[in-house]
């Protein structure tokens, strides 16, 4: 990049040269970057994306995308770790202060070595970017650069009906910028950038037009925790264009930021008992609590909304305020809100699913509005009548099944 202005230094020449002479006399120590793995280790990664989608030069829509990634190291061998990952993607409209609605879940199991190289099956859609970063064998010093191959994989099932992951190679440039203090820690800073230009051959079969070419770029600032041997956070800007077989151009422009999160192990039985006790002390009716694999779930049975709307009735809001106050004790945890219906009436399966989604979103948005959690901690999802707890043949059973659940997630 050419600088727009040039400013003459006011520092005397001998003083200006002194730091350079000191660097020459005492060069910075080299560092070998390596991922570190520990069997049984669990942690989370959170990424937030703001994205615009343009079709033939016209803005189609804007969205905010939340990716929550749970990682467990299954085993360690020869400096490599086998990682089991759950990827949850959620979305909301751009610029609105609401919770995120669930979009997709992915499961992946793969090996990653100490340098960051992947050994991953062709069937996995996630992660999108593989072999990035890929560290060099040798030590590096501030200012050193290197290049290495990488790969992107995209899920184009919903957009274009392509059933398999669409993968293409990338060539990545790295620059080690040195260390800086950030969030109370000393972190290594690495610049990462790459351009994309790939022609697809025989992509498909798909639904209608399919991509024939991908082009674009990504620029990242990557913060590395040397003590942990894992990334601390990153920031990215990107611009990716798909040229389609019908002549259309679809462009994705946006920014992303991500960070690694750690939480202490959740004593689910203890937390469930504590919440149950507090609900009883506050006289919160039509609720139950259970510990399960995902975390601790609070069930709101037979939840009531205003007629012909998804506005919560005042009594339900009071109940949620009490629950929100209890949940504030677990402010470092994510919350998953799920909606469920009773299979009754003339509604279709799709209508039941939509109804449950809207009810879950209404509860999640209310919890957000009263400060029970941050937007990035809240996701909502509807299941329709697919997960009944009781027999729909009886009124009592339908009452139990017509519910919203709030789960305090373990990881």
C-alpha cells in the first residue's frame, strides 16, 4: 500500500539509528510455534460474523452469524491431537438487538498436528478454513514471513443443492509481527492473508445454477497464546465471489472476529438442585429442572402467549424475570432456548415447527431484554412436536408437551 502522506522525522539521526543498531547487536529470540494438545481437554470457540450478500452488484441482504464451536481432544499421538468438534451456526438480521435463531449443526472429527496441518475426512463440512495457520518448521522472529498451502470447504447444500463439501486450495501468506499486551496477556501477533482464484470442474449435481469459479481475499490478524499453545482470538475481513453457471455473480463481503473461551466444569446435579430450590422458594409454578448431557434444562410447561400473537402474557414475563434472576448466577454460560408444541389440531408439521421457533425466539428475546444474558450467549430453536415428553392423546400430556426449555450449556 502506498502511503497518502509522508512526514519527515523530527528525531535526530543518531537517535533514529540507535534502535536499529541495538536490534542488530541483540536480535530478538526466535520462536517455534506449535499447537499443544492434552487428552480430555475441552474448550469453546466463538466467532461473530457480519456479512453482506450482493447478487449482480445489488445488495440482497445483510446478516449477523454466530458460530459456536465445542472442542474436545479425544487423544494425542506424536504431537498431534484428534479433535471432536460440534459447530452450531445461528443467525439474526443485521443491526437488530435480538437473540440468534438456530440455523445448522455440524459434527466433525479430525486430526491436527503441531504445526496446524489437518487430516480430515472428505465428508466433513466444517471447519471452513483448514491448515490455517500452518506454522513453519523453523523458528521465526518478528518481521519474518512465510507461505504455506491451505484449504477452504463450503456447505452449498441450501444455496445450490450440492450435497458434498465444495473444497478448493488456497495459498496463504504469513507475517510474524511480534508480541503485544492484549486482554491482560502477552500474545503473539501474526498477519494472515490469502487470495482465492479457483475454477470448479464438474461441480454438482446441484439445483439450478452452480458455482463455476470462486475468487476473493481474506485478511486476518491472529493472536496466539504462547503459554497455552492455542489461538486466543482473531479478526478478519473478507470478500469472496462465486461466479455461477447462469452468469450471475454472488458476493459475500464482511468481517469476523473470534475468541477461545474456557469455563469450569459444570456440576450439573448440584446446579439443577440449586435452581429447583430457588424456583420453589420464589413460587414459580409450572416449571421443572433436569440435568442432562448438554447441561441443565429449565422447562416452562404450558407457556402462555397473547391471543393470535407471540407476545408473552404478563404472568409468563414475571416467571421469566424470576428465572432470569436465577440464571444470572451462571453469567459465563451460554443459554439454548428451545420451543416445543403438542401435536394437536389441524396444523401441519411445518406450521408446528414455525410456531415452536417463534415461541422460543420470543422467550430468548425477552431474556435478552431483561439482561439475563448477552446476545452472543443466546440461541433459539424450534422442534415442533418432534420431542414430546408425554402422551399427546390426553389434555395433560399436551399441556406438558406445549413447552419452552432453557438449557444452561456445559460446553
